[in-house]
């Protein structure tokens, strides 16, 4: 499968964003985690499987909210699969290229922080700014 096909699929059916996870008390985290992700939602498992075989990622099934709804699948790229995909995908995106660049910027901040909580307040503020910019582009949630 060609990367340009995947880029068109992500532009049309995908979501490129950052999830902000609150600090976990049980792990004694004191700062939020920022998790970059790309997700593609579709009713056709076969196409998501072909993408997954070529580029990685993880496919999950979403539950039906009503009996007459079709089964829906989500292909998610995060962690190493996202780090591998992002540099080759970004140049071919049209609609969501800016969000992809924000994800790359966030990932670059992680190279300096091997542990979740080992980053400075300055780095945390930088991650928060990246998160808010991406959130604003996606118009999701409350971004204050």
C-alpha cells in the first residue's frame, strides 16, 4: 500500500491528536502525560488490516451503541509505530499536516525525557502549548 493512499485515508477518515492524561497517583506522577496518536475509524476491517500489515498500528473493535449500527474498527498508531510512520506520512498529508507536525514536535521533546516525570516546568509548558495548538486545530474538548 502506497503512503500517499494512507495519507489520503488519514486526511479523510483519521484523527491526528494528542491525549492529555492526568497524573497517576498510584505511580506517583506529578505532571500530566501527553500522548500523541493517529487513529483511523472505519467499518471495513480489511482496509485497516492492510494498512496495519504495511505500517503497523493496533486494530480494536468499538462496541455498537445501538443494535442496528454496523461494527466499527479503529486502527491506532502510538509509541514506536507512530514514530516510524510520522516522518514518512507527514509530507503527503494535505488537511492534517499541521497536526502531524505538532505530533512530531511533541515526540522530539520526549527524546530528552526518558521517564514520564523527568521533564522540567519549562518542558511541561512547551508540551502544553503544543497540546493546545493541536487541540484548537481539531476543535476537540475544552482548550483554555
